[in-house]
C-alpha cells in the first residue's frame, strides 16, 4: 500500500497538519510577496464598501466604474468582509489580501474530510489531500482578491457534497440540515459554485439516492436551500428581474469545453505528467471495478459550466489520481512478490520504496508550486501603479472618462489587474474595463470583449480614433501603463495636437484630450 492501512489518530492529525501548514505557506506566499491583493478584486472592494455605506442593505446597483451594474452577485463574501472590516477595524483591501488564502488553506482539511467520506479509506484520502495541498496551480484563482467569493464557494461546495453523500449513501437523516446549510452557503458565495454543487448533488443522487427515501431527502434539501437563499434572489428579482442572471449565464464559454477538460487532465507539473499519469490510471482502475461516480463527477462540471469547471473538477480528478497511485503501487507489490517469491503481506520493501517515491514527488511538487507562487506575486498592482491611480483620483474631475492601455492584446482583459483596479482606486469611469459587464451585456459580452482587445492592439492614433468613432467610446483621458502599452501608439499620440501630457513617469503616461 502507499501508506499503512492502520493509521492512528495522532498520526493522521500530524500528517494532515503538515499538509495544511505547507499548503498554507504556498497559498499565503504570493500575497505576502506582493503586499497587495493578487490580480483581481477591485470590483469586490467597491461592493464591500457599498454594503457598508448602505448599512448592510443590499444596494440596487454597484457603484463600481459608474456603470450601473446590478448588485446581483451572491453576497455572502461581501457581507462577511464588510462585517469583519467594521467589527475589527480592518481595511477591506487587507481582507481581500489575506482572507482568500486563509479560506483556501481551510479547503485542504475540508477536502480530506470529503475524500474520507468517498473512499472510506484513510490512506487514499491522505494521498488525495497531499496532492491537492502541493499541486501547482490548483489554488491560484482562489487566493487572488476575487478569491473572496471563489474560495468560499469551493469550501462550502465540498462540505455540502460531503453531507449530501452521507444522506444518499448512508441514509443519515442528521446530515440533512448541514447539507442544506452548506449548499445554501455555496449558492450565496459564488454563482458557478452554487450551480456546480447542484449538479454534483444530482450525480450523487443518480448513483446512490434513487430510492423513495433518497428522492424525498433530495427534495427536502432542495426546498431548504431554495427557502434559505430566497431573501437574496427574491430581492434581485424584485429590483432587476431575471435579466442579470440570464446575462451572466450567457457568458460561459461553451467553445472552451474540450480545451478546458484537456488542460485539467493533461496538464504537466513542472514538466512531469504526474497528474495525468495517476488520474488516467485511476480512471482505468475504478472503471475495471465498475465504480463510475468519481468519473462522472470529474467530467460533469465541464458540461455544466466549462469556465469554472477546472476549479470544481480538480477534486474528483485528484481522488482518481489517488486511486491510480494505489493501483500502480499494488501492481508493483505484486510484481515484487512474484520476482522474489515472497508474500505481499510480509514484504516491507515495496511499502518503504512507495513511501519514499511518493514523498519525493510531493517535495518536487512543493518546489514547483513555490516557484509558481513566487511568480504569481507579480500578477498584482505595483506601488507605482497605485501611485498613478491615486494621482488620477486627486487631480482629475469626478465625471472624467478614461481609456486604459495596459497590454497589446495578449492578456485577457478579465485577468488584467490594472484594468479592474483602476475604477476602484482612482474612482473614475474606465471605458476599457470589462469587469461587471457580464451581468449586463448577455450574448454581447464576448463580442464587446473582443472589441476591447482590439483597442488594446492599436499601434497608431488613427486606429484609436477609428475605434472611438465606431464604438462611441469617447474619453477625456488616455492612461498608458508603459510596461505593457504600445510605444508606437504613445509616440503617435504625442505627435497629435489634440492631446496634452498631464502625467509622465517611468511607470505611466496620461494624456488629456484638449481638442476633440
């Protein structure tokens, strides 16, 4: 076996504590190095402040970017952050820096608990948990500023699935209430986490709950979640109707289904196919035993919502990887026994070797993840970026409109920290910021995103003028982040009589339109 079958409670606590500690270090490292929330979170900062300003009553719209965005996002994370900020006198921006990695670290023991329910095997659950704690990239999106909602959504989803599994597999009536509560928290934390949790619960029902009592319990859980989430969604329906939800649903990229699925299973870990090898062998192992729930669970999220599927599917994939690791280990033990004519039960060498190999793999994964976490710290605003935005806040009229140039079209605008944080820190309208529009544009969202990317690709003043004329994207100021913006475009505009340089530093250039 990969680990001894008989693990004492103190051994389990020690091993699990080590995984949580080392995995937590990896999750806190990027924010500690950056000193500012990683990547996104600007819109969430404004939503937290809006709740505080509105005395914790759900506002009609978000003041972010002065765009009239409906406040339709599941609000649990915002309410919690706003309450903590008030009670503990912690600036909301600090909560966006430290709360996501804290919750992400809490996911590690939650996943162990869930894997223990699924496997009914301590060692297999430990292997899956170790892989999750150290696997590169699995928590990147959870520890960012936007992880305030994503991390809570994943945490509550895992807990919900664990209790729903107990209800369907073991018929535990006492698990119905916690199942209702954690499903509710998942739905109130993140829109896609709520949707994916419902789909996973349906998978569990299909395999283990299709009895009369199981169906009654499923209806009870669904009814309880509907009732507990009603104060939120009824408020949104009253204020905005179905439009925000219909718009958000249409921003899932179905065309990326197979690409997202392929990347989730076949991604390399520092150049080694550790996860693909173990997970594919695991699929073979459970299929040979005709046990298909984990396989269906791993694939279902990509058909429900491909955009967020990797963050959900990684957990059954890692459990399949644990199955694969144990299958390979069993085959190794069998081969060793035949070669040296020993009985498996009396052979300690294969066990010691397996533990040594797996420990080496974990150390390798930890080092790869450490390097990745260090690099992730760069996906954040620099002090110079924040200084530029503060200058804008203090030196430009409130009603001013801006176009931001931060890259040459190689980076998705939804993953552009500068574009998102500008409206939150400068408190001005950015015509080139995409965040929040998924709740308003519906099927036009991707078309508009492509047009904004085309703007970022402009190399000449004529290209910019043509874009502004076609899109009606008038702006009073142009802001260039020099490290990413096109030098050709900046030089082209400097030569135009209609623009005046009002800010010029090593980091940024700001031009004022003085002659439309």
